[in-house]
C-alpha cells in the first residue's frame, strides 16, 4: 500500500506515520514530495492514499487547483487550516463524481503528532 504526502513542509509527516495502524506499518510505503512539480517529475504515480496540503508555496499554487492531477484511491485535503482542507475536497468533488475517483476526505493537519482524526480515518480506510 502506498501513501503519499504532498506538502512543502515536513511536520505533517510525523502525523501521517503515527496514524498508520501498527499492524499495517510493514506493508505501507510512505512517500513525501515537497511539491506538485516533484509529483509530476515522478510521473504522477498512482497511490492508495494521497494527502495534499493547501498552500503549495514551492509551486506558487494551492492544492485545490492541482488536486485533479493526483492519482489516488483516497485523497485527503490536509491543511493546518480546516476550511482549506475542506476547500480541496469541495473543489474536486464534482470532478471526482464524473470520473468515479477518488474518495475524498478532509483532515486538519496539526503542528504536532499524533493526529487522532487522521488515525481514525486511516483505521477506517486502510484496514
């Protein structure tokens, strides 16, 4: 199983790592890319779960503008500002319905780990 975090900061990485259910940690590959440009350069790989930050400063854009490029079964809007996490999901919702993918979620990124909301979501979608 592949989980991808696209975020120009790395403090969300510890939250993602801590949220992976203990019994699945050995079967999960966690990748961190600092920008949508890095994701594109990697060939836009298909992943099981993608977490996308709202403010992509290295790209000079926002997650809601590029979310349609992410190839994932589950896409999680993952911003420290709750309304920004929801904005990624809301802006992609109509497009994803017409394409049949991905399943959309919004979770607030915290300044520290653990992130209980993310842990509960991972428990539901990874198990």
